[in-house]
C-alpha cells in the first residue's frame, strides 16, 4: 500500500546525493521507518555499503526489520537484519541493519570511521535518548575528521527541525505529512483522583460498550498495567476480550502477541507504556485511552542516584499517542485529564542527557578521547552531572587522576554494560564469580522480579538470584528465605535458618519474607539473558559461585553505597547519606550492607534492593578505595588529646582504635585546639595570674604598644605565648602544672616589666601605712577599697599609668561598707566629708572623726595611736 512518505523520497534521494546531512520530519503513519532505508538501498553514493538505522527500543527495531524483510520477500537476517545487545540477526548479505542505540557507540569505538557504512539514520530522534545524542555527536565528529562522505539522516515526527538543521551545519529540512484518519478527543470534566489505573479501567469499560474496535491504553509502568489487567479480567469475559500487556521487559513472544491481531478474533485491549508511542503500529487499534503520565529516570548529582518519577506527558507525546487511534480508520482518544490541564502541558519532554546518569556517556567519551565541549550537541551534558560521572569512573578505576581512560576502563567500555556493572563483572571474573555477576546484572537491568506483599517487600537481592537460578517456567514460585527442606515450590537459601535474622521470631520472619512471589513470566527470559552474558564474558561452565558473594560483587559496582548499620533498619552509606528500610525485615539487623537500589528523597534514602557483606570482604577486595586516617584530636569527653586510627571507606568507618604513639607536634596542635574549644577557663588561673592579666589589659587600654591579653586576644595568640610551655602535656590534668603568672610575665621585655610595676602596681600604700590591693577588673577605672580613716591627710587622688589615670577610691566605713566612691579626693574632703562624718559618727561614736581630715592623723584603728614621749 502506498504511504505518504513516498511522495518525498525523490527529493530525499536528491538531497543526499548532493549533501551529507539531512533532517526529515514526518507525521506518525507516514512510513518513514520502513520505507526510507529501502528507498536508499540502491543509491550510487552508498557504493554497496551498509545502512545503519537506529531505533530507540528493541521491540521497534525487531518490528521494523521484520516488516522490511517481509516487504522484500526475505527473512530477517538476510538483506535486512537487526543488532541489539545479546541478540543479533545479520549475515554477510545484510545491507540494512536496524540497531539499538548502544550498538552504534560500540561500532564507533571499534571503527571510528564506520568504513563499511554509507549512512547512519537516527529514527525517532525526538525521543532524545542519551545514546542517540551521544551517537549523533560521535558520528558528526567522525564525519568531520575521518569520513567526509558519510551520510547522516535525522528523522522524527516532533523534533525541533531548525535546531537539528543548525547542529548539522544548516542541513536541508524535508517534511512529509502522515496518513491519518480523524480522531475525536474526549477529556474528563473533573481532574482524575486516586490511582490512575482505576480511572483508566472506568474509561475502558465505558468505551468497551460505546465504541467498536481494539484499544490501546497508555499507563505509566508495569505495576499499573498489572493492576489494570487484573481488574479488567474480573469484569470482562475472556472469550470476548484479550487483555494484553506491552512493556519493555516482557518476553518477545508476549510483545509480539500484543502487536499482532488476536488469533481467536477477540477485541484487544493493549495496556502499554511509552513503548507503543512511536515506531510501532499495533494492529486494529481504533480507541486510545491515555492516562497522560509517563515514568522517567532522573539523576541527582547531589546524591549520585537515579530515581523513577511519574510526570505528565508533553504536548508532543500526547499528540503521538492520540495519533495511534487514527492510523487505520477514524478513531477516538480518551484523555484522562481536563481541557484546562491539557493547556498546561509542556511542549516537549526534557532530553535524557539533561536528567540522566552520565557515567555511561563519560566512559564512552573517555574511550573516544574527547571532552564534551569538543563535540557538537543539541544540548551539552550538564557540568555537575558530568563531574559526578567522572568521579565515579575514577572510583571504579576506569579513569586515572588526569581523566584519561585506563586499560581497565577500556575493558569496561567494550562490555556494553553500565560502568558499575561492567566493573563488577570484570572483578567477579577474577574471583571465579563471573556467572553470579551476570545474574546480578540482568536482575538490576529489569524491574524487580519479586512482587511486594501486604507486609512489604523483602529487599534481599539473594532471593532474586535463587529465584532466577531455579527458574524453569510455569507457575509463579514461592520464595521462602528459610531452611525449608525439599518442599515443592520453595527455594532453599544456604546458611539461612528459620529463627535467624536479628532476633526476630520464626513467625515474624515468615510474615516479612515468606509470601514473596517471583514473576514467573520474566524468569525464563532473564535466565536466558544471563546465560548469554556468561557466554559473552567467557564464564566457565563449571563455575558455580555461591549467592553469598552477592554483597561483595555489589560492593564492586556500588562502592559509594556500602552501608554500615547505625541502628536497626538505619544505615550510613559510604557516600555520606543516610538510608533506611521502608519496613522492618531480616536485613534490617545486618551490620554491613551494599545497596543496589535506593531513592534519594527525604533526609534518608529508602533501601529497595541490597545484600549483606562481610567486613573482611570489604577490607580484602576494596583495598584501593579504603583510606587509613590517623588523627590526633582533643577528646572533649576525656578532656585529653587522643590519637585515633580510622580505616575509612568513604564516609563509613570500617575500623577504629586509639594509638599510644603520638607525634609531639600533632599533640601540641590538638591540645591548643582543645584549649580553644574549652576556653581559657581550662587553664589553672590563680588570683595573682588573673590580676596580672588585668594589669596588662589596663596598660594596653592606655597604650596600644602593650600586648592584647583579653581572653579573646590570648586565645588568638595561644601559639605565641602558651605553646612553648605545653610540650609533654596532653590533658587537662597536665595543664594544671602551668604557672600562668610566670608565663604571662614572660611575654614582657624587662623595660615593660619595670613600667608595669611602676604604672600599674599591685597595691597602693595609703597614709595609714596599709598596702591596699588595686582591682584592675575594669580597665577604664581601676579601684582600691579602703577605709576612710586611713586616708586622713591625703589631699589629692592617687593616680596610675604615670599620672594619666586617677585611681578610683571606694571609701569604706569602719565596718568595711562602702560610703562613697570618688576619683576626686580633694573635692570629697571639701564638700562631702562633713555630711558623711555626721552619719558615721552617729553609727561609730567610738571612732576618730576629726573636723579637719587633711590635718588629722590617718589610722587603721578605732583611734590613732598616741605619740610616744
């Protein structure tokens, strides 16, 4: 049947004859995926070289290869073949290879010039996957430096064609209309509430009676698809309705079944993820029910982790989904959102490069020998995420300190696995556990094969490994992590007992983990994929690694997620973040874990997949990542300097202990730091030393040539005035041996000591002959407290600091109670003394109260002594 794209094929051929780059936009249903490669097969510039066409998804790649082969009357693997990870159907006769995007990167790394390739076609480029952006950037550089004749064609239905044209140096833009029928669009009157699959089922059941034809229902992911399928199967007759799931991790047979017409002639209800949004034509579809949501992976440079988020679809995606209803006949699209919500949709989705884990991209660029800024991109990789990726690669040994790829990194890049898993596989091979690494890799590459129970989800990855190893197809298998003998349908985990696991009783363990069920449909496919990886890595058939090594292998892949227990169910990751189990389970009591799946929401990540690991395993096999830290610090609890040796894996302490041997300089530095923390009060101050400090401060207040001996000033200069006296000391008790009076005095040269004694004496001798101590606690007004009678005959106020500062006098009664404070003694005698005398004479009649104090005899007694004859 002629397709709309055929009208533009002559112009496309002419453009590629004259130019090496082009952009083709074609509406859904135009036929670009299957007609363009065939139309270019005999072009003279191709010179019998191959055509590579990239498809974002494996199912679309297989479907496109099958359709083109059938149109040529050939089989897949003949003129048209496909190539994807662990699944290749090509031959020497193959001229068109439909490949998934990661394959292009592998081909470029091995053959940068793509010498046997005439054109690379990027299909559905609007999806902007990480591999598509990287593949295009590498192809453009290869074209610029090595292959001027290499053609590049970018095809899409919703791409910003102008931006792509600029990237391809003003490449021509060709457009084709699609072949579609009218589609009626229906919206909800009120926003959907609750689980979206519940609203979807309502719409499905309504459309089932109101409309004719097959349905394509878009849901965010596999969990929603399963729940919707169960509800539909309970409400519709199996004889009338074929309820078929369609998502990426399904076996190929199940995917093909969803695409093809039902063999029994029943109406189909295909429950699909975004896998059915582009490229695929699901036969018989006339009704589309769109939940308006999609699930995307978002990477957080802050935590180094990715998480799945459910977000609204973009305008472009919503229109792609709607178009599925009008591919073959007029249709109807039920949108499970309101028209107001529809007006708020973003025009297009964010490119994966802006939100994804960039470790795979960073490894590929290192193997290519380029930095991001040296290549041409539609969107440059975000700097923070790229730095985080390079940091991880250095931690995995893939990059050296200068950022260049290492031999180990090249081996990692050749595997085509995520760098974490590639590193794990290579290290596992050295330990004779390559097969176990392959099993872990396939399990982590898919959704969880164990379903949650009402009690929660058991996070132990070893359960999944045992389920995978025991898979033979058939019914779902009950996975019990207990010693269960040879009971049918149960998997025995070596070394686990019914009463083990952190003090929980047997019944509790059965409730927590005893009802998990493995997804029987996925197990055979995953088992076969693991077997292919084992062959790819050259794992010996005789190898049989115990699942007990799971934790260690995870530590190779996730050295930043080694976790030490802080309390039951709560852990500290080597990255520095906290983590916890959503619900209590046997791993909650494990002293050491490695976490394979976490989220990064909230203060502490939730652990969804993990395995226990032994401390000795970490120390023996992660030595290159372990650092020994010896720190001499002030221990506030012990009030002493302690030297601790810590063996660290990132932020996690593996071992620590006290060392008796200490370096004197480090002890001194720690002791000084302790004094700063505790304050000068930790030192043995006496009345004499405090007075000396105050006298010095008084002199400094009047003359800035004197040292700053305030508490703050002394703390700032500990290294200068105190450190020389601290050698050999390491605790508060040792500090009590210090003589602070001598130490403070040693801060002054001889001349200043003399001046200090003259201008800031410790005592003042009053006319009675008594030596009265001077209080310098107030540097602005030093004072002496003296009984009034001892000052008789003293006409002027005493002074300090060479006469510049008057001494404040606190005049006391005979009972040592203050009666007057003055800094002008002369004025006191003239104006105030007589009023004070009246009061004191009344209270102390036996004491001596002369009328003329300036001529009276001073005394420290009740009355002055009579002069001896």
